[in-house]
C-alpha cells in the first residue's frame, strides 16, 4: 500500500491499496487535499514500488464512471485493456505483466 500523511496527523490524506490478485486500486484523496498532485504522486510511487518488486507496473481496475482516475492513469502511461471496460495496464510494460491472473469484469 502507498499513503501520504500530513505531518500533523497519524491518518493518511491520500492512499492506494493493492489487491490480492496483484492489481492496484482504491486510490483515494481526502476532501480538502484534492487537486494538489497527491494522486499523481501516489500513482508514480506505486508504479516504482511495483516495478522494483515485479519488473513492471501493476494493472489497475477503474470504475467506468470515474473519468478523473481514467484520465490520470492514461496520462501516466496506462492503456485500457482490450476486451475490458475497467482494466488498465501500463502500455510499455504489457509483455511483462501478461502472466498476471486478471479478474474479469
């Protein structure tokens, strides 16, 4: 998991969780801390951690109604997986993560 904490609190203001199937999800930024670049920092850190441990970035599931998250991940290099409405994968690393057991929509 990846999180950002405010220096005055023990509670995170931004986080992203990893699921048991190897995908990343549940990116959340607390109200009042949005539109400050925290989501992009979380995504980049998550990609770095996953690439270091697995050789590539993780696939992510994004709700079909969540355009801001779709746009964020697309701007960071993910592409929608063909045949899926919710699964996005890092475009430059697709060959490295093909062997994951993806859940179907």
